[in-house]
C-alpha cells in the first residue's frame, strides 16, 4: 500500500508535528556534522512555504540519567536549524507542560518551534523508547497533523513515531518518502541485474540481509571483515583476520545455497598490526600468513567486483570493504565507490551506516542515487522486515 506524503496533506494554518532525525554527533556542546539537519530541510521548508506551524522534535543520544541532559539538549540543533533556514527558530526546553503548550498556541503561520530531546522522557520509565501510550497521545494533542521524516528511527516503535501516529493522521516527509522508494523499491522491485554489495565487520550483523537477498539479488558481493568467516569456511588460512567461529557452518550453508551468485575476495591487503603503520602488502587469499591480518580487499578483488558490477541496473551497498578510516586500508572501499560511480543508468543506493560515512568522507556522495540516513533501519529494510515507523504512516 502506498503511504501518504506531506504533499497529500492540507497543512495551511495547521499545527504540524514533524518528527525529524536530529541525532547529530556532538562534541563539547557543538555539532560536529549537521548532515541530518540539512537532510530534513526540504520537508521543513515545504511546510513553512505552505503556511504550516512547524513543531519539530527528535531524540539525541541515549539519555539514562539527569546528568545526561546537560550534554544532550536539542538547543544547539535549534540554533543551527535557524542559521540554515535564515529565520528564527524558537526552542522550548521541555518535552511537555504549560510552557510548551503556550508556545505552540502562540505560533503564527510559517513559525518554527523545536522542543526538547524526546528521550528526556526515558529517565522515568523509558516512556519514549517503550512507546508509552499516554505520552504518544499527549504529543499528538499538541498538533493537527503528523509528518514522520525520521527514517533513522523507523525500525523502533517509540512514542514519538508510532505513538503519535496512533492518534493523528500521519504522512511521510520527503526524506522518509525517498527512503521508502529507494531502499524498499530497490529490494522489492529492482531493475535488473540487481547486485548487492555487503561489507562491514560481522556476518552476524548481515545474516537476515543475506538470507533475504539470496532470493532477490542476481549477485551478492561480500567484502570487509565478514568475508573472512566465509573464506575460513572454505578451509583457507585467514591468520588474525576477523572471524566469527560460531558462524562458519552458517557461511557454508549460505555458500551452498547461493552457488555462483556469491562473490568473495581473491586477494587482500594484510597488516602485522591494526594500524596504518602495520601495512605489509597484498597477497592472494590463499597466501594470508598465519601471523598477519587482512584489513582490506586487494586490487585484484577490486577489479573482480568492478567486473561483476558491469551492466548492473540496481546496486545496493551496505558496509565498507576494509578499515577505510586508515588510509593504507581504504583503497578497496574507494575502488568499490569508483566502480559504482561509473555505472550508467543504474539506481545506486547506500544503506546507511559506515558505507554511507565512507562515501561521504571519500567524496563520492554525489555519485549515488540515494544515501540512506538510517543505519539500523536500512539494514532491517534490506532484511525484508516491516518497520514500525513506516507501517504506522497513513495509507493513501
């Protein structure tokens, strides 16, 4: 069923509750990366232009004690949002109560208000994270309509998404709509050939994804630390490389079921220590020394993966190919970025997390059709799971 989008709502003069994902990295009270705020701007600007009263809220970090409040306030987010919008953004340092209600009641068309971190409600019984029905109902009472634009929390059933949706007409914001279309569309109705690239540290993090994609993808390329459990399952020496010993039998089973659909590395960049200085060179997958560890795929693997990507019409990538944060072990991830960037007429999607960070850090963000803002949410979407935050959006 197609979900309502913000453009399906009559927002003029209405109090519109907007759940954003403002869970930005902070250091000493300052925002170190405002990408998540920037990603929310199209929906916020649309609402302002259409004369809505925009009431924004989000979680920020994990709030466990009263002391956490000092470093996890949304005040810096409200300040930065005001700078980006070039207009006043009122901040209310409360999650409920008379001050918040009064501030909302006094809003004019086009006004923007941000209220405090929803997880401040978690100190006393995890009301936000456990979707306390009274809290969801209360927040819903503050507005006339609800727009959910926080894909990053769509895999969680919280009061600030599902709780409000239970009490108000709900639509997806533009960012949420993009995530549904690109990640959901890529997996459910891909243009073919459909190639999935999976990396990162652990097989256990991606079991559900591999299981789901075995049925749907034409090729599944495996890189990163998780590849070495598969290589160990083939009987190869992997030295001190990452290994999940309890997943070896699972890896054997997945390889047997996948046949030639599953593509593994053929060479690796090895190191004597987990550091940039530990670089020892490149060896065949059959020649990893017992006292070394593989920290990246090698150049022949980059060539192999690029060849497997040729002609692909849909590509979904989740997880880096090596320890890209260390310059000497970033070449595999860079090579995969370049190979995907060169594809003609293909839908290319990065499923959040470290691969998204890598693409942005390495300067390839503009070469992809879509980069997901949600690591955990995009992973669960790739697994074929129903996301509560998406399911709770009103159907058209």
